[in-house]
C-alpha cells in the first residue's frame, strides 16, 4: 500500500513538473526545449531529482542570504537549479537552452507558481483552505 502511494505521488509530481516546465518554456522568452518526444518528461524528472537532492543543501548553505534578502535569493537558487537541469539534459541529447540569467529567473518563477498552484489543486500540498459560513463563535 505504501509503495503504491509513493508511485502515485511520484507520477503526480512528474506530471506537475511536466506542466510547469512546459508552461515556462511557452511563456518565457529565452527558454527553449527541443529533442526527442520524451525529452520533456526527462527534463521534468531531472528537475525533480535536482530539487529533491541538491536544492535543500543549497538552501541550507545560503540560508543567511535568503533571510537577508527576504527570500529573493531563493529565486537565484531556483534559477541555478534550472541551469543545472539544462546542463544535465544536454548529456541525454535534449536541448533545454537558457539564453540569459533573466530568462532563468523568470522561468524559475513561472515553474514555482505553476507547480505550487497545481500541487494545491491536486491535494498534494499541506496547505488547506477552509470556508466557514455564518457567524463564528469566539
């Protein structure tokens, strides 16, 4: 049972990453993805692995800068993760080109918004919304 839940969650996260990266490539000028038909899924998988394995370590090391800049430095870390994904995708024959640092930052921002929104909509996030109607007893 636990194994199936993890597989379902993995497939859900992969689908969310695919949609988020596809949205970023479509909306952000300077991001280009070309290669075999399965390239988008591989880029999404690589991005997920990098965000799971490397990003927490970088966030821990850069925590003073994140606090000092009120979280803005996280955009630079996310952009660096996008660059790393691009570099790794080249090894598989997939062109995931990032033209400029601004394109990487905007792409990371789009990916963050889309993946957060889809995670909330899918119920895979810890954020819960509660609608209360009528008078509250305080």
